[in-house]
């Protein structure tokens, strides 16, 4: 009997090991496919830029090739100004994002919960939401005495509306039965928000924070066009004015990498703080 049990257990271990190997192979294939996709795009870019190809409605005659961008990126990595560029941009984005998180989550919870606030406050916000960040530059200069505050305000505007709207949708998506059950058990006021509404809306809030971080970086070039001597956005804009076209692409790629990395970090941290959502997702 024991021999049969040992044989069955050994077979189960082998099946699990085989399944794990297949899963690892699938993951490796996905990584390789993504890497190949990036290489293919870079290769197409190199061919189009190197041969100065034109398609009537667009031309690659002045677009730097990857072979030009790599030396420019290497030079920037060894530049003593790079730490100041990074620090300035990160501080501006972080300040705008934190302010947008506080305002967006607080206002979104209130608007999503109380119909009176939705009627009174949401329409003006919907009017402001489609206004691009570049259109806020003149007003930001008039509103704030320092250029640094103006740049932080632009990143704040960029991050605010994704956080606000996702929070509102998250609150509105909370199951009314959970709220009714909590009230029947005597939960009221702040306890209802902290124990029922906020946990229920948390997944949508995390999504809004992740998108908001990305849009804050998206608005960085616009913000740093105002003034300043440092910042990745300023470096990109200055490269354009000086016709250092390879540096433009380096700045764009650096902003993209910073934005993608910070958005992913916000999402990972947010999901780590709401384990109940991960459990529900794994059960579906």
C-alpha cells in the first residue's frame, strides 16, 4: 500500500514539474517575443532614418537614427548635468503627483458618495478636464510667483483628472448591498468610508494613480518649457532649439522609461496594499 502511495506521489510531482517547465517555457517565449518586437521596431527605424525615406505626408530626412541616438545617450549618461536633470524632473513630478493624489482621491470619494456634490462640482471639472496642459502655461505663470511652482502645477493638472475620475467610478461601483449591510450593523460616517467604501473603490483608485503618474510625466515637457535650467523635459526642449536632434530622442526615451517605471511602481505598491483584490482576481 505504501509503495502505491509513493508511486502516486512521485507521479504527481513529475506532473507538477512538467507543468512548471511548460509554464517557464511559455514565459520565456513571451519575453523573447517582446524583445524581438522591440528589435524589429528599432531596425525599421534605423532603415527609415538612414535612407532618409519619405512617404508624401511624412519624411525621415531629419530624424536621427538609432546609430546616432546611442552615442548621444552615452554622452548624456556621462554628463555631470544628468543627476540634476533627473532630480529636478523627479521632484516636480512627485510634488504634482502627491498633490493630485490628495485632491483627486479626497474629492473623488466625496463626489462619488454624495449626489449634491456631483451635481455642483463635477460639471465645472468636466469643462476643465479636456484642456491640454500647454494651455495652462500662461495662467500658471500668472497664478504662481515662481517658475518652479508653475511647473509643479502643470504636472498636478496632468495627474489630477485620471485620479479623480477613477476614484469617482470606484466609489460608484461599490456594491450597494455592502453599504446597506454595513449600515444595518451600525456603521456610519467616517467608519463607513474607511471600512466599506474606500476598500471597495481601492482597485479603481490604484488604476487612477498609475495612469496619473504616467500623465504627470507626459506633461513634464510642457511644464519645463516655462523656465528653468534643469529637467529632462527642459533638456528635450533645449535640444530641439539647439537642433541636437539625437538628444531630443534621448530625452523622449528617458521620459518614457521614467514614466513607465514609476507607473509600474505605483501600481505594484498599490496592489500590494489591497491583497483582497488580488485574492478576488485569482478566484475569477
